[in-house]
């Protein structure tokens, strides 16, 4: 896969294919038109074809499978697949996700998986200047199927398709009315979800129109309501501490011996409400011209809850060197007796959990709109060529807020003015509470415009068949912004300081694909793409795929490709942002595992580059009718990755005396973390490989129809920035289990069926010390029954045995990683569907 050799060869082949390099006379272009056959566009290619099988592995999940497994959001559906890893944010992410839900294919990062809606890009969405698509914007009720392309596809779709593509196909060509009601609850009486949807469609002699609406409501689950949850032990306590000490009943200042349990205020499942409207239209304007359009609008109202804001301020001590003479505190004799003194700067640390103000309630009100329209027709050339012009527009706006935030400047002034009230440990007065608390507000958004045109068809015929092609051009503009609350921008809040973000970029692209049947058994697929960005300049990518039909029962396939990911708006134009990361301070200066790190962006950041390779086999033995087996080896290598460095490694290396590490992260050799910074750079890299295996078997036995399916992903390696994450788990990075397996067996007859699923996540090692993390096996059962032709019901149980999540020492919540393990527990779900 040397770029200098293979790249040049591919470019030459692409340019030469339409001409005489294949030994075909140009007179072939004038052949008579042959009988037309129905062709479809398969995810991963613009060439319309008769056969779904291509060189690239694609997993297809239809609406029936989504319903029987009780998925009420797209992120739940996708993160249950064995090909996912890492820690994609979703319904169980209580801190930092702003209610968004994303997909993380191969654990390579949500920004490296491209999400399409009906084959066209979906606008990035969330709270503003977002790097990935918020899957909450796409209601499950509108989905006909989901296609997951587990192969690099930048040569076909451009940026962001490094790890693969998720293409969500919506329901269309629908006739009648369908009403659906789905609901679920845990066996502990919380976490209720409900979804009500309506679909209406009708056909005319020349088209079809389908519209739908969905309302979904998800209730929360508090962390402390699960008895396995490890209680929190924060150094920020409601009575406050001065210099790490508190007053006892005798008025003596002694070392703090208790912490605050923040799990009683935090969610395992975050509440959310979603309202969606969607429509699809197909209208034949004449025999050679068809208009198609789809529209989607979703409003999401979500919230998360964290423990009351921790106030962390440094107070000047009256009489100490360098202390402020006007604003200072006086250390009482009892404080002095207890050993409280000013530090070298004349100050002393005061911490307080502001329970008097109330828990932090994060709320989001987001609106996402996407409209896409296209004109398609055919040209009477050779056997016929198809053309399409399309325009897609997406816009996302968000108003976000945090109730019960604390103004650190006012808190400091209040402490100076009311020392007895603050240091007594007693509840604060309403006057003080109203003075220091405020309602934090922010706004943000994203927009995207895409104008595209494509021409596809057959170039000429070879002995083995027609040479198919697609050639197209595209213009895309992406923009985003985020405006934090003025108090946060000024750095006057107790939450981390953050700067505004605003920016945009545009790209012009040209691409071509060719499918060449070299023989009855061997077919080659070639793609080449050129992109010109307004920010960093030009990029080119290519793809070579081969399929070889060894027999009617065995097909071999392989794909080699290059890819890239352009830096997004937030990476280019994002303002400095504070983040409280779970880290270990080797100097022991920090009192809490959450350490403030300043995140910076870079307007001169360059695009990521990647190489991918997949090779596999598709087996359908004639001796066993209904059995199919696919085995695919895959490898992805990303260089110049846009990443933040490993902050924990930076701390450890600086502590060990590495001056370069200290300088890179703005840490002093003595362990002063007041300016701890983690910048975005292009020095990152990823190298991951593995094997996917699927076995599907459909047969009749015992008077029943049986369907058995088993998906396995065996992770061989995942290395990033010099660290081996293979078979490890960590609260910051998520899980990279060596083995993940999904198994299902369904038995049915006529109007009913019964299904059993299980999902296995293998044993992993804790990244920090290599200690073993237990494997988990989740069992689910479900049944469905058609009462009449139009009325059906379903009932199921998730996590039937109520498996507890595995303990992870630095887990992001509750002593575990909710994005990897089930933290909700046993859930009962059911649904009713009526079509007329």
C-alpha cells in the first residue's frame, strides 16, 4: 500500500479505463441498447447495480429487527453491534455530551464514521460547532433499514468515512396508515420510555408520498438507585473545607475525613423528549424525469443532572506576604491551632459543595432540520445512462443552559464579606445563595449545504459484461458556532472557562468510479476522488476492490483504499475550553481525580490521512440451503491524526523528569497544574485490525421456521499514539474488548415468533494497571404476534438476568463505564402496531 507506487498505478488505471487500455474499440459505445434491468445504489458505491454483493462488507439491519429488539433510538441500535468499540456518547452519558448520541465504529472516534441519510450527508448536530451527527435527530419510526459499511469510503463519499459509513434508509413507497406505540420500563420502576408514531402514505399513477410523526419520551435513572453503585467520595463537601480541614463539634479544625456522595444527584439514564416530523416524496414528471425529496425535522428537549457545583477558590490571608490588604480572611486562633496557614502566595484554598444552591441541571433545546431534493433522469446513450442533480440543506440550532451555576467572583467576595457564615459549616442564607448562584445560558448551531451531480451507467461491454461507471461533482459548505455564557467566557464561573467558537469552510469535489468485469468470475472496482478545501487545500483518495467468484458457493473479496478526514469547525476555530478529566496526579497535589485541563484548537491543523485494507470470503454452501458465512479481515491505519495527547502520560513523564513533557503540557517540574494544557495536534496515529465473522442460517424444522444469526468481532490490535489499547478498558477512552459476540435464534410459525438474543463483551484489562475486568453476557428475549393482518403486538425483556456492570477503577460514572456496560438493569418492553 505504498502511496507512491499503488497510488500512481490507480490514477493511471482510472484515467485509462474509458479508452483503449482494455483493448475495446470505441465503436462499442455505439452498441444497440440491451434490455433494461432494475438497478439499485448500494452503500459504498455510486454505481447502480443489480447485485447487492460488493467487495466491501456491509451489514444490513431492517425495521423488523429493530422493533423486535426494542430499540427506541438509533444510537442504541448501532452501539449494540460487535463492530463498535470505544465509548460513544448516548443516553447513558450524563457528563459532557449535552444530550447528543453518536456512533463509534471500530472505536476510532465518532468523527471518523460518516453518517448518511438516504445516501446523502446528514448535518452535524448537537449543542453547536459539533464534530459528529447527533443520532437523536433521526427517529427510529422512520427507518426502513440501516446499512453499515465496515470499510474506508473516502474515495466515494469524501471526508469522515475513515472507519466506515452508516447509511440510514427511510421508509418510502408506503401505502396506508400505520400507528405504533412502544414503551419500556426497568423492573425497578424507573427509566420509563415511550414512543408514539404515525405513518401515512399514498400512491398515484406517477409517484408516492409518505409522511410521519413521532413523539418519544425517556425518563431518567439516578445512579444511587442501583445498589451496586460505588458511592462517590468528593473532597467538595456541603459544609465546606478550608485548607483541607473542617470544624468538628468542639470547634476544632481537623483534617477532612469524609467526602460527598455525588451519585445521589447524577443520572445513569438521562431524560429526554423528542418530537419529529418527516416526509418522502417521489413524483415522475415525465417518462425520463423523476423528482424525489425527503425532509426531517426533530426537536429534542433533554437534560442531565450533576451534583451541586463545587466551588474551588483561593482566599488571601490577612497579614500574609503578597496578600490583598482589602479583601482577605482572618485566621482565627482555632484555625491557627489546627495548623491552617497561608501558602507561599499568601493564600489558602477553600472548597464547598454548594448544596444550598441546588444540583446542576443541564438542559438542551435543539432543533434539527434537513431537506434534500433531487431531479433524476436518463440519457439515451448506449444501454442508457442515468443522471441526478441534488441539493441538501441541513441546519441545527441549540439553546443550552445550566441551572444553579455558581459565579466564582461573587462567591469569593461573599466569603470575604461573610466569613463566619461560610466557615461555620451551617447552611447559607437565602441572600447569599441568591447572590452567588446564576442561570447559565449558551447558544450554538451547525449548518450544511451540499450541491451534487452524478452521471452513471455503462461505458461499454466486455465479454464478461458491461463496464459500469459513475462520475460526479459536489460542492459542500459547513459552518458552526457556539457562544458560551458571558460569565463562563470571562472565567468568572466555578465551571471551566470557555471561549466562543465560530467558523466555516467549503470544499469542491470531483470523483469517478468504474466497475470492470474482467471475467465471469473476477470483477474490479476502482474509485478516485479529488477534494479542494478552502482551509488546508487539496486532497486525493483512491480505492481498489476485487471480487472473485471461486464457485457458485464461494466468493472472495478484497479492498485497499486511502482516506482522509478534514478538520471540523470546532478543531479549526474552537476557543480554549476547560475539561475536568479523570487523571492521577503523581505529585499528589490535587485532592480529586477530576483535574482541570485546558483544551486548545488550531486553525492550521492539517487533515488526517488513512489507509485501509479488508479481505474476506462469502460462503453459501449448496449442501446446506439457507446457510451463509462471511469472514472478513480488516485493518485501518490513521496518520497525522487530529488528537489530544495522552494527558496521564504527560503527567507521569513530567513527574519522571522529562522536561519536554512538562513544556508540552504547561506543567512545572514541581507539579503545578494551574496551567495544565492539552493542545490539538497532528502527531496522533491509530493502527487497528481484526476479524469479523457472521453466520446466518434459515431453515424449517419441527413445524417451525428458524433463523439463527451470530456476529463476532475479534479485535487483533488497537494502538493509538504509541499506547496499546487492545483488550483494555478505561474511563476516558472506553472499551476495546478482544472479543465481542452477538447471537440470536428466532423460531416462528404463521402469526407468531419467539426470539432469544445474547450479547457478549469479553474480559478486558484495566488500562492503568492491567487488573482484570470481568466479561459480561446479556440475555434478551422477545416475542411478537399478529392478531390480525394489520394488528401486531410484541413483548420483550432486556438483560433478563439483571447482570451488573463490571467495575472500572476510573470509570466515568458510578465506578464503571456506562457507554460500554448496561447500567440500567433488567428492562421490560413492548409495542403495538396497527396498519390499515
